[in-house]
């Protein structure tokens, strides 16, 4: 198994919503916590999409994941 390198302060963490819609306040709290640890944070626009109870359509979620990789 290949182990990715450890994160370091200043590295960027990407956020997306792979399933259900998210609460903006909870995302903001998580982002604040990550930033307080020294990370940069990128929130993919798909994170706040809505399609029924989902965070966007399946193709949008797949694209977001691919974008972050």
C-alpha cells in the first residue's frame, strides 16, 4: 500500500460534499478549525449545491472529487 505524505502547515485541504447537503455553519466551523492548525482550505463550489437531499447531482459530486484530486 502506498502511503501519502503527511500534511504540513501551509498545505491546502480541499472540501467537498460527497453525499447529503451540508450546513454552512458547520462547514465554516470546520474551516476555522483547520485554519487554526495552519492549513489553507479550499471549498469546492459543489459543496453547497442542492438536489433534493443531496449535495448536487451525482455527476457534479464526481467532478468535484476529480477536481480535488
